[in-house]
């Protein structure tokens, strides 16, 4: 038994945050049906494992009728569009909730449903800019540095929305009613960054310009160092007891944690260059110094610790994907990489499950309202 078994999710195909949100729900047992566009020549969803795909032309009335029918029986809908798009399609929250009062209607977009820039285009970097988070990130004397697209798309977007959906489903058990989960990635990112904004008055951590503080590169004992073999070691020896172990492992027991940070960084840099990464791992194996190797993705998947914990799942081709987290003791997530659908792979199956006859399905196929593809299709 999985935690979300029996939950039916309709996911409108999109980029990054919505597929991630859908994958989380799928990994813990939900039946996720992805609504894709017909005549799509590129499948950009690399997080489709365990999902089903139905290809529908939403420009045709018959296509919208199919979606309405799907949503009338669904528990959750996830949509990735700018404000007003779903309403123009006749698929707005008010309409669908009127037809299905138990529906949890989740919206993930950049700037939210209202506000001065709500309808503008944007990406992760724009959303974390507006949230204030980006201003904290980067090296001293350099422009802010964005952490690829992790903060808004995935932390403040897909993951935060999945939490909102689960909370809404829990509350539905009490009220019997669904509701709208409005997940703005600006708001989600700001919320994820609560500690950053709320801790600014902590003098030991902050108080200097960007890149010159304890956690953002300003201190030698919290950073990343290159090793002799051009690999890297991470160091997080913040507390005095860990710093003591760090300098013991480095053979630098004459220095103090309060010494000049720039001089200490130069010293650490030179010392770490004297051994390979794995030699340093061996050096610190019996020291509690908060020192860890910076593993490449394949190394991480094959590291003994991660293997013991089944942190990564291996697919049929021998590749690895991160497994679901957190770990639930009675109703865990999937323990293998489930197949990822091509666009429209389950169209016929889903249509039959909704009660459409073979004649009706054939007519919809011929008119281009729906599309069926297979794994062998070249989309």
C-alpha cells in the first residue's frame, strides 16, 4: 500500500515545476495522467516516471469536453499556465470546482495570479530575483550567482506545491471539499528562504557584504577546495569542536578559528592541493570534521552509503535516478524506476476507462482531437 494510492491526478504538460510536482505524487502512489498536446514533436518531461499520457487538442471543443470529463472524476489538477489561460479554455477553477466540488485545483506559475507583473513571462532566475533570495547568493565583489534553476522551479515550485496538494487532500477528509492551491514561485522561493531573511541579525553568520559571511564563502572552514587530482572536497567545520578536528586532519593545529579568513583560505587551498580527493577522505575517515568528497552524479549513486540507503534507483539501461524522499516506514514510495510514457501513449486506454466507445474513439482520432502513440513512435 502506498500513501497516495487511489488519488487520481490530472497534470497539464509543462516544464520543470509541474512535472516534478506530478512525479512526487506518482512516486507515492497517485495515478497521474499527463495531458499533452497533439502533434508534439518533443517530449520535455524528464520526470514522467510512472505517469500516463493522453494527447488532446485543446483548441477543439471536443478536446475540452474530454478534459472536463476527466476532471469531473479527478482528485487533483495541476496546471502550469500564466493567469487567465485556463479560464480562456473554459477550464478555470470556478467552473471545474462547480462540477467537482472535491477537486484540488493546483496552479504553479511564476508571479502568482495577481499583482503588477503577474502576467509577465519569466523563469527561475526572475522569480528568485523578485523574491529577494538571489541578492544573498554569490561571491564577494561579483554579481549575484543563481543556483541553476533549483530554488524557484523545484524548491519553491514543484515541491512546495506538492505539499500544498497533500495538505488540501488532508483537509478534504474533514470538509469534503476541494480548494485552489495557488503556488507562485516568487512566494514559494521567498518561503523556502525564510531562514536566510530571518537570520540576517545573527552577527556570527551575517553582517558583511555578499560573499564575505560565514556561509557564503567568507570563511575558510565552510567552503569547497580543489584537490591534487582536480577533484573537490567540501568543508563545513562551523562549530569549534569540528574546526579542531579539521585542523588536526590538515596538520595545521597551530591556527585558530578566529585567524584572518583570507590567509586561512589560502593556507587551506595550498594544503588540500597536496593530496587527492580520496586520500583526503581516508585522512578524515576517523575524524568528525564535517569534511566530505564532492561526488560526481555516478559516484554518488554508487557510493556505499547511498547504496545502503537506496538513495538512487537504477533503471533498465543501467542509469540512475534519485529515489523518492522522505522515506515512509509503512507506505513508502516506489522502489524502482517506473516507465516514462511517450506523448499520447495511453490515450486509447484512458478514453476507454472514461466510457468512450470504440466508434467514438475512432472518430476523435480521425478528427485529430486525440492522438495515440507508442514507444516506437517518433514524436
